C-alpha cells in the first residue's frame, strides 16, 4: 500500500531527480512519481487529468520511471493523451479504476495493474451531470459524440499491458494502431454480451503482437485483427461471451487488405457467435495468409469455424455482388473441439478467388444441448484437405485441389 507520506517522499525524490544533470538522472535505477505529488485531488469528483499529465511529463524525462496512481484514492481522469517520445522503460501503474487513456509515440512502455480501467463511472457521471463533466478533453471524443476506446495506443512500440482489468467500454476496450512489438498479458476485459460494437482487443497496422493468459468478455469480437497486421500470436485466451477471434472484415469499399502469420492456440470460446472467423467484403484486394487456429475448445458457440467472403454488415440491405476478393490462402484448423448451437463450420469463399490451402485436422463438434435446430456444415469454393477425426463427417467438406490442381483463379494483382 502506498501512503501519501510515501508520495511526499517521492515528490522530494522527483524534484531532486529533475534538478540533477542528465548523466546523474540516467544513472538512477528507477523513480516512482505519484500523481498525488502533482496536485491530484483524488476525491473522485475533481478531474485529475492535469495532475496525471504533469506526472507523466516529469516521468517521461526520467529513464525507468513509474507513474503511480496509488490505492486508497479515487481518481477521476477525463480523456487525456499521454504521449512520447519518452525515456525508455516508462511504466504507468494504476491501482484504482481509471478511464479513457490514449497513448501515442511511446517506445518501451508498460501499463500494469492491479487496477481497473472502467468506462462505467465516467459514463454515468456524464449522464447525471453533463455540466460537471470533465471538459479537459483532448478533442474528438466528446465533440463528435463518437464513442471512445478505453485504452488506445497509436504509433507505439515495445509496449506491455499486463495485470489490468478493463470493463464496460462504450466501444472498443484496448486498441493498438500503427504499432509493433506489443505484449498483452493477464488482462481481463469484461462487458455484457449485448453491448454493441465492443471489441475486446482491436489490432490494426500492428506487427509482432503477443496476447497471452487473458480473459475477454464483450459484445463484439474478442480479438479483432484488421488490415496491416502480421505475426500475431494468441495463447491461453478465454473469450466468453462475444463474437470470437476474428480476422477482418477486410476489403471494404474495394480496399487493399493484408493480414499474415497469425497463430491462435489454446483458445477457449464460450457462449459466442463464432469461435474463429475470417471475414472479407466482396470487391477487396490483398490477402490473408498463414493463419493457424489450434487447440480451440468451444462451448455453445453458434458457428465455431467460419470463413465469410461475402461479409456485409449493412443490416437487412444486401451488399452488391462484386467479383474481386481479398484472397485467403493457408488457413489451418487443428483440434477444434466442443459444442455448437447452429452450424459447426461454414466456409463460404469467393467465386472469383476461392480459398486455398485450408487444412482441418481433428475437428470434433457436436450440437449443444437444447440447440433449437442445427444445419449441416458448408464448404463453398474452399480447397484443401481434412485429416484425422471429422465430426460431424461433413465438417471436412473441403474440395480437393489434388488432381484438379488449384482452382482456376486470376493471378494476384496486388502487393502486400
Ligand atoms: C523494450 O522494452 C524493454 C523494457 O522496457 C527493454 O528491456 C528492451 O530493451 C526494449 N527493446 C527495444 C527493442 O526497444
Ligand atoms: C493478474 O492480474 C490481476 C489483476 O487484474 C492480479 O490480481 C493477479 O495477481 C495477476 N496474476 C498474475 C499471475 O500476475
Ligand atoms: C506462419 O506464421 C507463424 C506465426 O507468425 C510463423 O511462425 C511461421 O513461420 C509462418 N509460416 C510461414 C510459412 O510463413
Ligand atoms: C448475389 O449473388 C447471389 C448468388 O449468385 C444471389 O443469390 C444474390 O441474389 C446476389 N445478390 C445481389 C444483391 O445481386
């Protein structure tokens, strides 16, 4: 437990540190800066964003610094952007609920708990007394009425997020955009299954990502992997409830989309619409390559295995048919086991660009108890091979490319 006495001691240390010439600062092993030392009221009513930014700016200049939001206090922080570049190995350590955090231009940064980033408190505060709502916003979140992401990283590298809970986001919970070398570990995300568009972890234009030992419950994709992502590794992740792990939707409005080298292993998906899904819009270009889903346990998942190259989210209105498609090549499903409530597998690939190199090994899916009625698996333009146990048998309905070679497709006319 940190007391304010400790914080005052750190204040002294801080001032000392900042007064020291640069070489002496660099020699310091680590420095902890408490927001209490930077004027945080910590009463849960006053907006402490300014104190947080001040502590951040001080810590940013000191190598290996930690910004601490001590326990035993309630901090109210309106949306802020905490930005770099900063000295290496900066850590933010919230010990109590915090709200919307926006980070950019960081290299070598850690956010770690145990604390909660909760969207509920600030939402209800704004609803109950809009006049008192924190106005010290960094821009568009309030003004446009757009729903914010709770924790967002932009153009940041070598970032670790661990031992925190993120709950009740009005939209996406944890987002990485144009970033790389990301580690997410022991993170718990929880929002109700009926909360709209609440992705758990959202990745775009981000490479070299490791998501481990985390539990995600939300109303949309558990992990959403968008264009520009590669080398994404998920291990020991629980998704319950939600829409499962999802690559895409890619290629909307005829856009170029590229995703490659994704591994999801030891994944447990429950009470979800899908478990592992790849979705692309008609008309896009680009590719999805080298995706492996292995050791996936499912329970009460509507459609555990899905490829949908006819993805269209425009409500009842149908999307126009188009010929182009983001190509899908090299997707493996190994040991996908458990219960489904609607259709065990649905591989709906494009007429113009059939899916190739799809592999299924040991897939065992049975109807969930009380499922109102199930339909048979579907393979449409999906080429590859099935090995090992297939239950139900039709789940391995992949078309053989062997003998008939690959399906006839036009050469890819893009570079990823
Ligand atoms: C990444 O950050 C860690 C810890 O902050 C540090 O040890 C490592 O050297 C950094 N690596 C790069 C490539 O910046
Ligand atoms: C995981 O994070 C929680 C806080 O959300 C913490 O209490 C727990 O000790 C962490 N577990 C490990 C193994 O670090
Ligand atoms: C597929 O992706 C995985 C994960 O990034 C990688 O380890 C592996 O080398 C890739 N395989 C090919 C053939 O590129
Ligand atoms: C698209 O093509 C499918 C299959 O050929 C057809 O059933 C559907 O009606 C078409 N949709 C539109 C909007 O034209």
